[in-house]
C-alpha cells in the first residue's frame, strides 16, 4: 500500500507544528523521518493516525484520499502504529491487548480468547518474535512489549507501519533486533515510516530520509550521507558531534561508594552491594538500560531513598543517613533525570527556579524574607551565561522548551561551589544544540577538579563524556571499564554479560 | 584492562540476579493477637454463668437441625484457645516470612465470632438463621451499591454518588410503586432514578472534567435535599396515594429453600434478592469474559491506549456508569419495596459510603466486593441481634460496630490493592 501525505498543516493556536509537510512511502520501503525533539514528527504521525485532525492537506492511500475521524478509521484503512509510549494495558495479557478493539466474540459478546492466542502465536512464529500470548504485559521486558505493539498492528492487517521513536527505550541489542524486524517487514511488502532523531539507526535501515526542522521539510537526505551532514541538516547549522576534552587531571579518591544496597518498601532490592570510586577531576558514566538501579543510585546519594545500607563518602564525610539539605550543603549538585517532575517547578519563574536549592539562606534570603533584587541580578547573569532562550527571567519555567528548561537546571546546580556533580540523563529530550552546550559544561566542571557521576541510557552520551564507564545490570555492577571501550562490548555488558578481562 | 574477548562470564544470559527480600506484613498476626488477648480479658473480668444455645433452624424448616447448647464459659474459653492456636500459627508463618493464608483468616474470624457470641448471649439462645438471614437483608443495598461502584470505577469514573443513587432509587420506587400499585414498575423506576443520578455525574465528570469526588459528594447532598423536600411537600401530605408502595412478597425456592441453614438464609427471599444473585454473577461474567467488559477495563486502565485501537472512551464510560447507576438504583428499591413499605428522609443512612468501602475492600472485583458488603451487613445485623439479646455490651457501643469493621477493613486488612490506573482521571483528547 502506498502512502502519500500532501501539504499537511497542523496548528496549535499560534504555533505551526506542521507546515505543509509532504511525504511518500511505497510498499517494501523504509522511509525515515528525521528531526529533533519538537520538530513536529510526532504531530505529523498523530495526524496520520487520526488522533489529530489536519488543518490543511491530504492523506492518500493507494491514490484514494482518506478522511480519518479517529484511530479506528486509520487502522481500518491499514495503518498500524508502534507508539513511542506503548499503547498497551499493563494489567492485560498479550492476547487481550492484541484483541482489544478488534475482538472476535462468541455467544452474547463472550470473548474468544483462544482465537486471539492463536493469532498472537501465528504472527509471533512468522516473524520469530517469541511472545507468549498469556504473559502479562507489565511483566515483559520493554523490547518484548514493543513486539506486542507490532503484533497488534499486524493482527489488524496493517500495510503501512509507523514506528514513532521506537529505539528510545531499547538496549543496543534490542535495537539491532528491531532493525532486523523492520527489514523483515519491509521484505514482506509493508510500507514503513521510521521516526527518529538517532543518526546511526537512520543510516542503517533507511531507503529514503526526509529531514524536518521546526515543522517544515528541510529536504531529502541520502542514506549514505555522513552523520555530520545529517546532523547539520537536522539542526540547521554545523554541529560538533564529538565533545572535545583533554586528558583528565586526576586527583584524590574524592567520592567513594562502598557496598551500597538499596531496597524499596516492598522489599525489592534495586542496588545489591555496589562499590565504586570517582577521583577528583574524573567523569564516571553509569551505563545500563533504564531500570537497572540507576535512579535508585542517584537518589540514594542525594538522600531521597529510605532503605539504604552501606557507605557513601564525599571527601571523607559520610552521606548515608543525612538529610537532603545536609547532602546539598556538603557540596553535591544534582541534575535529576526528570526535570519536569523533580528538576523544576513549572509554575515558578526562571528566577525562582534558579534559587530552589538555596531558598533558605544568603545570598537570596535573609531573616526569612527573599532578596528579590539579588535574585533578579543573579538570574539575569545566568540567563545570559547559560544561553537560556526566554523572553525574560519572569517567564514560567513550564513554558520553556526541553533544552532551555534543562539549561536552567544545569545553571542552578553549577552555580554553587560543588564537591560532586551527579547528573542523571542530563540531555534526555534536549535538542542537539543544547546537548552540545550541556556536555561542555559537564566537562568544564570535571576540569575544575570536581568528581562527576553521569547516568545515561544513551550510549553516545556515555562514550562522549566518560573517563571510565560503569555498567549496571539488575542492581549490580557488571564491570567498570575505560572510557574508550568499544560500543559492542558495552552493549553486551548492558545485557548482563561480562566479557573476559573485565573485573567487576 | 582490555575487553577483547566477548565470551560470557559464568553466569550466562541471565546475568547477576537481584533477589527480593520478602516483606510480610505483621498486621495479621498482631491483629490476631490483640483480638485473642482481648477476648481472654473479657472472659476473665466479665465472666458469665449459664449456658448458651445456638438455634440452627427456623421454625418452618423441613429438616429440623437440633439446637446446640454449650456451657458459656467452657465454650468461650475453648474457642479462645482455638484463636490462640491460630494466632500462634500466624506468627510462625510470619517468622518464616510467609503470608497468613485466607483460610486461616476465615477460620479465625469464625472462631472468634463464635467465642464472642457464646459469651455475649449467656443464658439466651442465638438465632443463627435469623442472624444470617438478617445480614443478607441489610447487605442487599450494599451489594447493589458496591456493584455499581465496581462498574463505575472499572471504567475510570469514581462513583461517590452511590448513596445518592440508592436514595433516589428508594424514593422513585416508593412513589412510582404507590401510584402504579406494582412493585415491578417501582423497581424499574428505581433503576431509571439511579441512572439519572449517574447521568448527571457523567455530564460533569466525563464531559466537563470536573473533579469526580467533589461532583459525587455534591450529588449525594443534592439528592438528600431534593428527596427530603419532595418528601415533606409531596409524599407526606398524600401518604395514602404516594407513599404506600406494594411490597415484594417472599418467594421460597422449592428444594433449595429446604436445605437446612442455607435454605432459610439464601433461598427464602424476595425477587429483588434473587435478582441480586443474578446481578453479581452477570457483572462478574460481563466484566471478565465479554468484549464489553474487556473494553470497560481497558478504558479504566489506559484510556489513550483504548482510544488508539478505536474504542470510544467517553461513550464507553457513559454507558458503563448508566448501567452502574441503574444497578445501584435497584439497591435503593430494596429499602422501600422490601424492607419498609414507605419512603423516609435520608433513609439510606449513608449506606452508599459503606458500599464504596466495600468496593475498595473488595479490590474493585465484583465477587470480592460482594463478600465485603456481606461482611458489613453481618456487622450491622449483629449489632441489632445483640441489642435484642440484652448482651453485656452497651448498645451505643455496638452501634459503632459496622463502621469500626469498615474502617478496619479498608485501612488495615486489605493488603495491597491497586485501583484501575485511570480511576478518577477524565479523558481529554489533545
């Protein structure tokens, strides 16, 4: 089935999210839609899937103009979508999820669950998915959940498959498997739209590449184009993909973690006796698939976890058992992984957000009242220094783009005398330009002699920043390896395998 | 340190495995212990003399079970020892990091209850059949209400308005039943009335995204005001023609109704109670085994996912809460068409809130919620029976019993329960 989008325009108020975007996908072809976060890729796909209604433009399937009023219409027309945030019901089984909305029923609307199981098995076998139809979705690994999404689309005889940022949640190995699945689907004659901002993947599977920026098609790129060419098309200016850094000037063992063990209220052990050391002036990157204990590690350091055993010392001072404020006072800067939830107060102004970690004493407060003038002065300086693109310091943080929000968080955390920087997913959902900037700040902090702990699920980021890399798997350290360790090795370690010669 | 070789380490694909420290709640053994000690203290300091008789049969029974007579103190002490043993078993399981199983809880509850009744009814006879049959009667509106609650919440709408649905159902049943002279027409009117309250709830909660808890509470107050006004202005002055509804007659079921103990308790009831049995089975079946139920649960768990497979989220929610309101309305009809043949102000006495507690205690499952509602019904009836027997416990204290049981049930004994993920969250399309 051939899909044609013609001059699709979608506005949200005054914002034009899609500005006359056109796209063609033929059967047996993988067409990549490349663009930064916020470039309008997801909006376009939601229009295609009937979730949004386009203000202008047409969707054509095999030459026929379509008018979708909802996802049901799009599905019936043969469009299947693999959503970035899986549209699966966690407490349902695989078979129930696959049949939902498309149920075969017996007498009086009773569910024919056997038919659904059979359908799952059949598709699963045809593409080698290994999915158990009776497994509960919430108990499946993310990669398998994604296959359930694909099965869901295929069970409805989808001819056009849309993958919306499918690799964001996958391990490198799972990503490779997904690429293989895409090739199989392509050979089976499906038309595939692959939305991503990751250059490596694009070059691997794409037959055609369309780059969009700020809601407009910038042009088509050759799949053989270099990373740098693709990146500059995507961002609109030349970008440095490599962080320039000198060899680290290593100092003492400043930050020492020993036998750290963290469990939650339900008794699940999230960190199982991990130990590591970071020297002053060194970046240690924690690599691993999301959910292997990284969140608990950073929160335990900061004092946000309740059941913590073991020891965490900074410059010889014990941090375990201290309150969060005491930890901050010890000189710990913390960039949380979810800036919207933990890093900022969306309804506060930029200036107010900049003083959140120093709200209770000088320079911004005296005898219980705020010193607005000092704060404004400080905020103005930081806005400029950190290149936060905002009308003024009184703009609400919630109104900023992801990259600018993150710059506010980084500015706040780096504006104190730090003894340790903990940065969790510092560039998640941040545009390429801001990534470049934030990476430079992290390296500058390192070079000022501060130990830095970076947690990232993006291998690119880990490799760019790390002096040493620690891989976590199911709450344990698989190994601590040098920063120049090959990606393949890291990828394997992220699945829990320990290569020879690597010591835990 | 290089990383040339890629052979897996001894632990193959699974890699290091993190264990789970089992967390077993100490709640159950502690509650067992406290209750057992409490029972023992009562027996020590408030000893009774004489014998206690348990009447296991109704006078009209086909097969007459013999009466069971036990010496009060000996019987009560024996049962207390049984409780102590069960407590010990629970503690042993806790120390071995195992949970106290449900059967142990049930046996303990029966043993403790029996000990308490033996003591409280010293020198009297306990009408066991009456106690249980009365519990069912008190539980009927609660079960209907709880079913309505389960349905609503499974589709993602918190149904605080159960009490309003019960009350309006009771009102409509009384009035329409009186006018038409038919209890069946009254029952249908009650269902319509319950659905009407649900419709208003839906309008605010689903269409206008108003906070569902607030709308629910406001609706309850509104219905109280409305029915009280109509009662004093319309029903009371014309009580003969508007507030003397016909009652549903008791219809014993042949054979089943003759089984000793069970028969008189479950199968010598009115048509409304038999409808209740059908409703419980039907709701459970529909929710778990039909397309309709799958979609309702999907909409309550992850509305956006349901939307992306072409299910109309808000339409499904409207339909479900209308059914839920009608079911709760039937519970209201029980008040005026079975219990008392006339409507009174605020006659539900907050039963809807107890039904809501049953929904939570029953973990949003129709069968468990029904059992929870039955437990609350038993607690209410026990209070009444003990007052009649002239037990040594002050009656004012006993009046608290059903509510104390509710609080304990919801707060302490449920264990971990997980509401539908999108319960109470309106669905907005971007």
